[in-house]
């Protein structure tokens, strides 16, 4: 008899997790997005602890962990509300839940519908490569300006009066310019995302006093809530 209670709890937990993920993909209002994100937080914390990573859990781990969390909650709820459930009722409930949960599980595996799956990451990699190729080391300052303008990228310019860190990309490195160096900096927005973060491309180009590019930093930068 308990096996059907376990089955119903597992189906409820899995179905709820899949539904939350799919609702996130519908671009709901900001308050609802925050609520949905919080619903996925318990599993995210558990998955991060198990995987021992500093980044947000992978989609599969996140979905699996949340399914287990909400399945456990469902099992406790069933045990409290129906301490001695009839085997037939639990069997019928299991049969009724199998198809809709299977449907939700199938939909959540479609990247276009589920924002937990990475979106546009291949295109982001290509954009980075194209920018690095278009802005090689040794390029002249005026040529670099023209290359950025041709791509519709707005940029800022500064001339450093002393040696300083002009950009800190964390684990991806930082850019240090010397006195007299000329720095072009820009940002390029992208459609790429890897839940819960979006991405932009940071562009920092350092030119020595003779007008030639001495440093090139072109790398994705996560935008996380």
C-alpha cells in the first residue's frame, strides 16, 4: 500500500517541479518570476552542495533535486492527511497522474520551452570568436574604432595617467593598463542565458602610446540576479 503513496508523492513532486520550470519560460511578471525562482531554490541549494560547485546547478541536477524535495513534501502531506489510505484510491491516483506528469516531463526537456536549459551559448561563443578575430593584437587605434563602429558597438575611451586595473573579470582575469596607455571599453548585449544568468560580452582593448593594441580582453560576463 505504501508503494502507491510513494508513487503519488513522486509524481506530484516531479509534476510540480516541471510546471514551475515551464511557467518560468512564459516570461511572467517580475513578482511571479521571483516566486517561481524561489520555488526552485531548495533543490538548487541541495544540488550545489552535492556537486560541490560554485556555480548554479546543471538543469538536470536542479530538476532532479527539486523533484525529490517536493516529492518528500508530498509524501509527508499524504501521510498526515490520509494516515491509512485505501490501496485502491492510491492506485487510481497513480494512474491518473502518470500521463499528465509524463507530458510535463516531456515538455520540460524541450530547451525552447524550459529556460533552465542553456540558451544561445553556441552563438555566444561564435560572437566572442568573431570579435577576437576582428580586433587582433597589434591593431591600430583608429582601425579598432572603425571595427567597433562597423558592428554597431558603442565604446568609451580613456587615457590612463598611472598604472591601474581598468577591468576585473574575476576568474577570467583582469586588465591592467600602464601610464599613457589608451583604453577602449565596450559592452555587447546578447540573447544567451544559462539559468539563472544572462550574458553580455565585455570588450576592453589597451593601446600603447604608439597606438598599437597591446592587450585584448573579449569575454562573456554573467548577469545574475
